[in-house]
C-alpha cells in the first residue's frame, strides 16, 4: 500500500521498454564515447579493455541487479530505500548513508560531466562550420583555452538537465530517450563503417584487442574498475532510483543483462569508431580527454557531407550525455521531494546550482587552473573524476553488494528476483556475497596500501 503511494508520488515508467531505455540512457553517455576510448588509450589498450570487461561481468552486473532489487523493493529514493529495506531486514537504518554518499557522488560527477557535455554542445556548431583550415588538435586547444566559452556551454547544459528533471520522471526523462538513443546507435555504426573504410582498422583492432599485460599496474586495475562503475552508472543509487519506478512484472535480471550489454557494446563500438581514425591521421592514442573531439572532427573535416554528419553526431552525443546527467541529479531530487523538504522543481534547481558552481573548477582546470593540483598530481577535473569513479562509486557498490549479500532478508530478495533458474540465482548470490566485494577490496588494497 505504502509502496503504491510512493509510486504515485514519483510516477512509474509507462510501457515495457521505458525502464530499459531510461536505464540504458543513464548508462550510455560520455563515459562510453568520451571516457572509455581515452582511458583505453592512456592505459595501453587491450589489457585495459579486457580488465574492464572482467569488471563489468564479475562486479558490475551483480551489483546492478542488487541496486535494482533494493530500489524496486522500497519504491523510494536511494536514501530512504536503503533505510527502509534495512529496517525491513531487521538491521540498522544506518545503511541509509550509502544513499547519502550516492547523492554526494552524483553532485560531484554532475559538476564535471556538465563541463565535458558543454564541450559536446559547442562542437555541434564547430563541426557545422569547420573548414578544416585549423587542425582538429588546434581547434580543441582553442575551445578549452577559453574559460568563458567553457563556462557558457557548461551553463547551457546544466540548465537543460535541471529543466528535464524538474518536469518529472514520465514526461521529462521517459519521452526523450525513446527516439534518440536508437538514433545514436545507428550513427555510431555508421562511424564504424566509415572508420573501417578510411581508417587504419587493423592497427586499431590490435591496439584494442591484443592485450599486453606487461604494463598493467594497480592503477590500471583501479581505473578499469572505476570506468566500469561509472559507465554502468553504479554505486551511487541512480539505477536504484530508477528501479523504484520499475513495474513489478518486469524481470530485474534480464533487464540488467540488456542494459549492461548495450552499455558495453556502445563503449566498444565507440573504440572501434575512434581508434582507426586516430592511427590513420597519426594522432596520439594516449592524448587524453580531447581524444573523441579531435578524432571525430578530423574525420568530419575529411568526410563528404561532414558538415551535416558532424553536428548530428554531436547532437546525439549531447543527448546521450543529457539522459545520463538527469540520472545523476535524480537521487538527490527524489529524496528532497519525497521528504517534502522542497518541491521537485526547486530541488532540481538547487542541486543543479551546487553542481554548476563546483563545475567552474573543472572548466578552469583546462586553462587558468591547469597547474593547480588537488589530489597528488591531478588537476581539479581529474581529482573530481578520481574521487568519484575510483573511490566513491566502487565503495558505494561494495557496500550495496555486502548489504544484499549478507544483510538483506532473503525473502525480500526472492520476492523481487522472482522465478529464476536456480543455478543462475546461486551464481548471482555467490558473486554478490564474495566476488564483487572482495574484488573491490582487493583493488583498493593494492592501490592504496
Ligand atoms: N554512465 C554514465 C556515462 O557513462 O556517461 C555516467 C553516469 C551516470 C555515472 C549515472 C554514474 C551514474 F550514476
């Protein structure tokens, strides 16, 4: 009864596909198309890709199922969902702090996410007007050297995010992802075909899929694991918040498989679209955050109709970023509005504003603050990425796995999981109880102690 009431206050996903689309919308974003290729590039390629895939399977997937189980069981925002399921399982309500850490991580991620997404918005116009006279590398340097330019686009993107979240779950989020995500998929495939014909395809495939483990360090492990959490959108309650809106008759396990597979596919396809161009144009695979902008603009500059295809690509990338950024804002907004502390619209505005202010630091880290180091030798943006991807998300995910594996009442879990192949269930339990938390703990141990 109470769950019904909660669902009513937040709305529920309409239609069978809406949860999958929205969860995929949350998962697929800059992490796949901007983050994955550049991190694979700076970490030597194949070995990173393989470790990343291992993390998705052994850690990400079991935790994704766990998050949705908690979210749907409670039908609340993550803070209250953790508290409620903990109380229903006769354990301490302090588990709600996992929800709080998620809200905190969400704001930190949103702050730098919006700056990068702002660059995507900027590239819609750059790719429409670029004549190729300026090299793609110089073009990127121009974009990031102007604080005002970055701040302008950061502001535009953050405003869009807040507007959509204000509109609420059904009208705002559900509607957008339906049309635009499939379109992005099609354009990515087009870019792969282009890269196969015009790029150095063989070299790219070797780089991405022939692992060389000789250079793998504890830092590579941590980065690959962080990237897996970030890309799937795990460890901070955003998929938990979405799970709260998932109809009871849908299968959590098969939905998780679909979302994780689509997410991984997009990351790999992005790599296959980008690296052939990097190698054919003698660009640097390890050049960092500018990789997607430089490589794609180089391709569009050469391509017939590049001035049309380019803007289309960056529009779709911006939409993918938007369908992720709204899920970063959702846990905090859901909490404030559900508690009656502030109306939904106000909550969205205030949290987005806090993230916007923090984002200024990331925008400046590309130019006037480039020498300012926050955590060891990391600039502001890198530090935000490090704290969230590599610390808060894995930590949050580890606690979620421990909670579901060891503390949550079994009957509550089986209620949500429903009828499921026994072996598969045992396997999932084993991964949630042991493999996922121990892997995170091991990788932390190797890196930090
Ligand atoms: N998964 C998104 C991406 O890959 O761009 C980013 C993200 C969304 C991270 C939601 C974390 C999250 F909770």
